[in-house]
């Protein structure tokens, strides 16, 4: 069996990257590779992270082959360079899905008519500060510990005690729908890690992403990704 050369491996990986980015962002074939990478870097977390490496790979590709004919090889890249571009090609063409690689965590929810006291107790016992609120099977908002604390503080400005308020006021009374606003988002179960990271980078106010099967609000949550998961997800992506 004929052994595949380093040059051929490099060109194959390069072409995979070139094709994937053009398809993902609807770039024309006439656009140069370097220009495409520069433009994609503003929309793609992986491309932005490895932008300079990709630009260098574009230059190296031109040094490896003769003109536009990829069958005429005039140079052989080192093994470590080939392994690096192959790894990057895998990352760009088949980025890991967040549900496939993130450690499974139990997802806790609260019902819309649950008293504030019970919600506070659940936040304390689970140590999760963002609990999705459901009403008749539909996501209507998120119970956030800080926002609940703010509501209690405002109540205390005009009242002497919180006892009656937290026991007889339901969570939906103080939490308006926050889904799909600047603080929360709902995404489908096949969302990739790079897309999650991109969401947090685009919106610095984003507190949590709720993942459901198809990304709709009438489905139970499969996972909740918060800003505290950012570093772990980034590490997973780097070691993928």
C-alpha cells in the first residue's frame, strides 16, 4: 500500500478546513483563504482562537504545491506541522457537542407557583443560582439568586418583615420572563462547544444557557451552562 505523504496529508486537511469554513459562513469560492479567515474570525470562536495559525497554513499551502494544481508537490512539511493542521481540521469540521463532553450535572427546576421561600431553600441546597421556571411544561423564566435577593431588598425598604412575603408570594410574581433576553438563552441539544463559547463572548451579560432537545421552551432542560463553565469548556476544546 502506498504511504500517504506529509504533503498530501497537509493538503487534505487544509482543503477540509477551507471547505468547512466557506460552507459554515457562506463565503464565496472566489474569496482568498486569508481574507476568509480574517472575516470568519469575527463569527467563529475556533477560527478566532487559531487565526494566525490558519493564516500561516495558507501561506505554507502555497509553498507546498505548484500554482493551483494540488497534484504537483514541491515541498514536504514536517510531521508536527501536519499533525497540527489535522488536529485543527478535526476541530473545525467536527467540533465537539457540549452534551457529549461536559460532565453530566443534575438539572434542577422550579414550578411557577412555588413560594419564594421554597425557591431560596432549593437554591441553597443545590448550590445552583439559576433555576429554570416552568409553567404547564413551558419554560417561562429563570429564578436567579441575585435577582431574588434584589427583590427581597426592595421589599424590605417598605416593610419590617419578609416572613409573609417569602411564604405567600410565588416565584413568578417577582421573576418576569428572562428567556431569550440579554441574560438567558435557549439552545438545542446538538449545540457545539465553540458555539456556546461564542454566545458568552458576544453577550457579556449572559448568565446561563438552557439547553433543550430542539432549543424550544416547551421542552425540559437537558443541561444548564453558566458563565462559570466557560473555562472548563475552553479547556475541553483545547484538548479535543
